[in-house]
């Protein structure tokens, strides 16, 4: 997912430099693929894992960044005047069949991003790598 830092700043008063934001997002589990300068803006390209669909919108991302930085998010719920009572179809991938692959991908990301080395360098001794997948009321776990 790509997002504009200037757009994000409409919702969170980001008060750190781009490199530090990259590091903090990465340490929170949001892999920053790259950052591109575009005029006076920075465009972040994030790898959003399947368990973080809440971060697939600028508002969800703003909530995450605010939490990571310990800042308030400037969010408001718009008034949606929807008069339609027509039903709509919603398709959801069959996560139950894909959960094992998603768990493996999450554990691989932990390895690829070297989170363990970062934690060890900060003095953490007992580290468990844990992948979690939710689907409705079901939960799958895998650890390494």
C-alpha cells in the first residue's frame, strides 16, 4: 500500500523524520518496502500483512501511526446518509484454506526483517516468534 506522508499528516502530527518513521513502522510489523520523494512529499510503500487489513486505508494507517508514535489521531466519523435498503453481495476469500500459508508468510517476514536481532541488541533474551491469523471467531497460531 502506498501513502503520502503529507496526507497522513492531515490525521497525525508526525513529528519525526522519515527514517525514524520508517524504523518505527517496521518495528511495529509494517514492512516499509521503499520511500520515494515526490516534490515536497514522501511516498511510503508498505507491505501490509493479511492480518492488518485495518491499515489498508489512510484512516487505519493514521490510527496505527498515532499508536506507534504515542500521539493522538485527528479522526472523525463522517455522516453517511445512505437511503438504500438494497442488499449487496460481499465476497470474502476462504481464509480457512489459506491460514497455513499466511502463518508461514508472517514468520518469514519476522526472519527477513531481522526483528530478533533488533530485540537482542536491545537486551531482550527470551524471544518467541509468533504468527497469528484470525477468521471470524477462529484463531490459528504458529510459533518458531
